C-alpha cells in the first residue's frame, strides 16, 4: 500500500495550482506568490525529477486587466478573458522560472485532445520531450476555442487526465484549504483533517463541499474526483494548502501535510481500467464465441480471425468496443487497423494480411496489453 514514505521516490509530478492561490484579491496573477512555488518546482527538476504544471488563473488575470469585478457566465466572454489572461499568466511563470535557469512552455488542451488517440499520443510525446529538455510545461484548458461539450469543466479534472497522460507518480493539488476535512471547517471549527484515505472511498464524495470562491470553477468535490481519475492509472494525489511554507518541498519529502489519497490498484490494472472507462468507443467489432472465450478465459490478444462483423467508423489507435454475438460488450481496446482494413481482414488468419491489405502492420487486431475486459460493468456511451 502506498504511504507517505513512498512519496520521496515519486519522480514524475503533476502540480496543479488554483486561481484562488495565484491571484491577490482580484489583482491578477501575483508573481510574489508564484515565485516560491517556482523555486520548489525548479529544485525538484534540478534534483533529477520531472514535472508538469497545470495552472488556473487565465480568466482571473484577464478580469484584472480589464478591471472586471465579477466573473461572467457566458462562454464567449470567458473565452475572450482567457485569451487576454493567458499572456500575463505565462509571462509570470516564465519570469519566475528563468531566474532558476529553466524555461516554461505553454500547452493548451481541450478534452478532444485527450480522447482522440492520435492527439493523445502527440500530446504525450510533446510533454515527454519538454520534460527531457528540463522545460516546465504550463498547461491550461484551451478555453478560447473549447465548446461547452468539450470543456473539462475545471483544471482539477484536467490535471488528473494529464497525470494519466504522462503516467505521473504523484499529483499535487494546491488549494486554499489545508486538505480534505471530515466536515466543512468553514462551519465546524473542530473539523478533523483527513491525513490519508483510499481515493476510491465513496465516503469522500459525501463529505466534500463545493467552491465558495468567485474566480475558480472547482471545489473540494472536483479534487476528490480528480484523485479518483488519477488513481485509475496508479497515481497518488496530495491535496494541500498552497500557502504553507515550502509546501511542495515538504510534500515531496513525505511530510505529514495535507491529505494523501492513494490508488488501490497496481498501475497496470489501473491503466486498463482507465482505458476501459475513460475513452469513448469509436465503433464496435462483433466476435465469435471462440474469440470471446480467448479474451475472457485465456487473456489472449484479439486476432482478426475471431471477428464476424465491423460496426461504425474508427481509425488506427482508436478505442473500439468488442462485443459478443448477442451485443454484450466484452472488452474495449486500442485497435491496430482502421474500420475499412478491419472489415477486409475480419475472419482471416494473420498470414493473409499482406495478401489482402498489401502489408502487415501488426499481427494482432488488439494486443492484450491494450485491451481491458468490461463484461459485467456498465460504461456510458461517448457523448
């Protein structure tokens, strides 16, 4: 079981900083606040660690630049404010990191970037390259172009999906609360801080409250959900007050600070669970009884010879639903051929791929490492 003593061995971090921590009484992004965090993040990187930063604050910075006191509700106004505020947000981070001999890079993501397999792989490669170069990626939601249907809704969710994306060891959520309490400390001064819990504990969602700030979109409930998302790929989460002195250094040392929420699964099992539940299936392939037995009873990869029918349109690398002859979903996985190619090779042995397609890309239609069994569980259809 993951404990505080394991944190010092966590090399790859995702750090998320919320709007309430970054802004000083509506005056926009405060470099005085950013500077100590930048120093601690730089120390982690220069000590051999890797780090991706997810930062809120673009809308708040835009509001400050235009002198607005109240956050608008309309999407187009928020998008415009984010476009204005991104300039100041990234400049603040770059100015603080450059003093520590590091550069920052701006990355804007929408939900579609992480559900489209090709964009997902491109984003992961870019982030890994930046970390290899010891450049700090500063990620925010692409507010200026995201439609309501494609929005993450809050940067807590975004930070958890980034943790999935780069296989992070640790997600650190810096907020304006000391951590998660057994009851709301705003109304109960005797509320007890939860030091350590299982991220999947259903009791956590019942005790988490909402956001009371005027600038951010997230509250403690979104942080619980973020920890649960992160846990699905084996990532532990710490929720801590960003105003604590040397907060990142102390978290990284395994000190008893904030709330530690830990995954209950091994990373490989968790990765497959995330694969099954997070990405929307683009299409379906109908399997014969032998292929179903091979997946359920023998843990095999899926071969084209066991496919009877192809439904929907999908590209190589998309998530597809594997169904039995009665239409029940058996598994989901990343397919190695697009829908047209799969239709041509269905029911065929691998040795005939080159004859039919003119080439052999992969022997398996879906490799078992990229396949998650879903029979007996319900997964929502993609929106």
